[in-house]
C-alpha cells in the first residue's frame, strides 16, 4: 500500500464511522414510552418509596429529554429506557402497597366477623 492509498482508506474509515454516529436517530420512541410509563404510575397516586422512585423516573426522563435536545441520542436513549423502568417499578410498588392495604382491610373485616360469630353463638 502506498502512502496515498493508506490515507484514502483511513479517511474512508473515518467517514464511515462518523456517518454511523451521525445517523443515530432521536430516541422519540424511548422518550414516549418512558412518558407513558410515568403517566401510568402517576395515576395510581404513589406514596412513600414508590413516590421517590417515580420522582427519580421523572428526573431521568427530564435528563434524557435534555440530552436528546443536545443531540446526544445514545445517552438520551439509555436514560429514557432507565426512566421507563423506574416508572414501571414505581407502578409495581404502588400496586403492591395497594394490594397489601386491601389484604389488611379484609383481614380486619374477617376478624370482626369472627368476633360477631362468636358472640352470636354464645347467646
């Protein structure tokens, strides 16, 4: 290979690499999916740990949006996916807390019914 052929190949490889980097698309789908997950979690009115997890998801979504605006699409995509997972975790934590509350209420109701049953059978 001559020096000029080496230069041509080097330039070609650099152009190919830069074209791949520039061809990255904005993470519209990822940001949209994260926003949807955040909205779903918000509808459940999370409290405690779930609220903190949701706040973290919102923060990560905002950061992903800012990175996307700066055309740092790869980082934005990763952060948007992380925000989506955090929002889904917040939703699951809220559903778990609601299920536990429901079980506690039903257990208390069952205990009341047992007491009433014992009182009525003694008469």
